[in-house]
């Protein structure tokens, strides 16, 4: 039985993979949720997909129209809200022609959200950042929250820069103006779908199952189950000691070959399409100009991306699921939705 609360929590980007799960988690805990979308025409499908997961009957879900690229709507969206979960941010399937197409919406949109939250009297903002803002700097694995990615690093893509600049801008703004800020830095987010919104990370798993990769580059990333990411957002909102802190939210680090191995073992009917050849880094470098996916990751092949989640466990009381479960539930959802 849900415990009914008096609080309303806003979730920006509620139509995204993470945003839907954050909203679901909040509703199941008895919070009313107000989700922001660029177009209210999407609201019905988003609500249906979230409600279908069950356990949300005791709380209200409403929607407000607001765009990260524009001022109108944000203050109204946050009026009467106690906390904002800012999950909205662009994550591309391919590199943009101009990196400002990613960086400006992420940074300026984050500042727009914080400004509106302050104007509306919101007490706390939880910002969804990424391990990409942590693991490509001067530090060494396992990385901690004290580490920051160097935006000038040769490993850094425009997407990574967008996360760095958005998070840095948020910390600077909150230090000068408030409200209380907590940042969640998840790894590669996998797990069960809500509706047909799969996100870029689950798309990698889908492409593996479809035979979309003839070979596997030596790319590794910390894995986070989307349900654990949602749980971390709620803890970041409610734990007093979380204010002013960032939290790495991920468990084991898996390579693409590790993920393929899980798929081969758990879903043998799809094994024939899974690649077996490990692509040497030099060959991946030669192929990258001709492959959009490789271009996104080629500069970090072989990079040790392991992180420590000790701080999230200690301060938030957070516990992750296994990476294998995150991969497995992704595939079960993809199959159930007819997407593979």
C-alpha cells in the first residue's frame, strides 16, 4: 500500500527512458508527479505506459508543456512543486554536425530549469548528469565523485561535453542562488521498458540482438539498471546529507563482449546474430569514419571506466542490481514489445 504524501514532484523529460521510471517510482511512493513535455500530445501515451506498470493508483500524474530551448512554461510547471527531478537532456544516436546543438540545450536548459525552480520556491533539484562527466579526466579507475572529466580530453565527445558543462553550470548557479542541488551520475542505463521508449543505451542491446554489429569494439562502461537510477533519484531528494553532493550510480563495468556473452547465454534463440569477433583498436580506428556508432566511442576504446559506488551506498543507502539483470530485463522488454 502506497503512503500518500502531500508533495508534488516535477519530472522534466518524463517521456524519456529515465524520466518515465523516475515518475513511476515517485507515484508508487505516493507522490503526485507533474511531468514536463515539449508537446502535450505525447502526454496520454506517456501516462498510459507508466500506469501500465502498476502500483500508481494512489497518486496523481499531470503534465505541463515546456521546452528546454525556450523560457515559457517553466515557472508555471514548477508552481506548487516541492522538488524537481531534471532528467531531460539530449542524448544523440549520432554525432551532430555542430556540437553546440548538444551543449547549448543541455547547459542553457539546465539553467532555465534551475532559474524557474528558484522562482517557484522549489526546495531541491535533483539533476541527472552522467558518468561521462566523471571518468575522462586526470583521475584513475575506480573513479569517484571527486573526479571530473576534462572537456579538452581527446576521449571526450560532444555529448560528454554537454553533460560536463550542464553539471558545472548547475553547481555554479546553485552555489550563488539556490535551490539545494543534488546530482546523480548514472552509467549506461539499461533495464525494463515502459512503453516503447528505449533510449540510446538500450538501443545498443537491441542492435546487438538484431545483428547490427559485425564485430565488437573494446568498449567498456559501468552499467546501471534504470530502476536503481530511479531509486537513487528518490533518495537524492529525501536524504538530508545528499544536498550539495554528486553520486555515481552504477555497478559492474561490462564490455560489449561481456554483454554479448550474457545475451548468448540467456537468449540462445538470438545467439546466431550476435557478433563473436573482437575488433582490434587499430582496425576500429580505420573503420570509425564509415560507422556512426564507432565514431561515438572510438577515442575511448580500451579505457578503464570502472567506478566506485561506495558514496551512494554509504550516504544514500543505495544498492544496485547486477549488471546481468539490467541486460536481461532490457532484452525481455524488447522482445515483449516486439522491438527485436
